[in-house]
C-alpha cells in the first residue's frame, strides 16, 4: 500500500499582500489533485508548521486533495523579516487583516486552479473561517477545529488576554492609542502576554461571532473540540443546531485545545467527514 510520505509533495510559496507576504506550503498529490483543494487557517500566534496545518496535510493529500497551509501576517507572537528590524506577528494583528489574508490566500489558490477549496480553521483561524465561508457559498465544506465562539461582548466579559484586569488594561491601551502610541507593545497578564495597544483594542471589539454566522453557512460543516475545552467557549453543539446546512459536531476524549497526543484521532475524524461529504 502506498504510504502517506510517498505521496506528499510540497512547494514553498510566498503570496503577496500590500505589506509583508504570506509564506506557506502548497502540497499537491503526485499526478494532481483528484478531490479538489483544502485551505488551512492557523490559530492565534501559531503558524503553518505547527498544529492542524502541519499534521492534517499528509492524510488529506493521500485522499487526493491539494492543501495550502500558510502564515497570516499575524503568525507567531513576534517575528522579523530582515526589513531593518521591522517587527510583525500576532502582537500586531487585527480582524480586518486576518480576513484580508484569508481572502488573499484563497484568491491565490484560485489562480492556481483551485477556485473552491474546503476550508479548515483551527482556533482563531476557525473563528475567522466563519465569515470567510459565509461570504463564499461555493465552499464545498467547512471544518472548524476548536473555533472560539467570538463576539466582542463575550470577549470583553471573559477578559481574554487581560484576564481579571480588563478595565485597567483597556484604559491603558486607549490612552496609548490616543497619545499616538498604538503600535507600541504592552505586556498582558494572560495569553499571549505581549501585544500592541491598537491590536488589543481590536481583539476585544471586532472578533466575529461564529454563532451569528452559522445560519449563513449552508455547506456541510464539521465542528471538533476536545473534552478539555468548555462548550460555552467552543460551541460545537450550538453551532450544529444553528448551521444553515448539514452539520456534525464531535467531542474528542482526553483532548486539549491543541490536540496534543490526539492528532491521529482528529485526523481520522476530519478525513472521514471529507470522504463522506466531499470525496464520495
């Protein structure tokens, strides 16, 4: 039997934007894609070579899919590209930039002959996948892997990033922006610990609410979360109820947000869904 390693072939790509390019890998099966394509959206402060964008492509390529895994401009927490030390990364991200990066990558993939890819998004990448797919009804399927519920009101209520010090941190960020220091870094008491003032305010006011987008998503959908994740924060069951098309939700036992040690099981769940909903 042909092994996954034998059919996996990747091309390093660089996708132009109006600022820094999106770097990634396009994996294509030997002999060409027979099942279409998949585009993978990574989570907050992650990148294309960790988590689902790393461990899913071998199995998907073996099924006949081409796979694009790429970095948004907001990859990792902080990075430099050699442009006179100019920093980039998750500390600078905005919702508008993430949505633009996803659209740009999808357009690039369409120009390569894959106009309607399956969309797979992990964590924040899943949250941002909801509006992306709602605007693209031609999408053949959507896979949300531990996508956060999102929504500005909920984000502020839970005090994400700032923890219990949300009022204090928000006031400091607003003062920095008002003083023209919005792109300066500030420390946070919680994940992911460092961010610009402008990005922090964007995080707590603009993140999409995936449940609000669910009725507009009519393609087959799958929501996966680990049992160590709260259903209130990662609302797979509620998303399934509200989805505008056929939707499945799966809770993986003994599993955390990053699927550590459960990569094989998550891969099997995703592959089975795509085999039934897209390939067959």
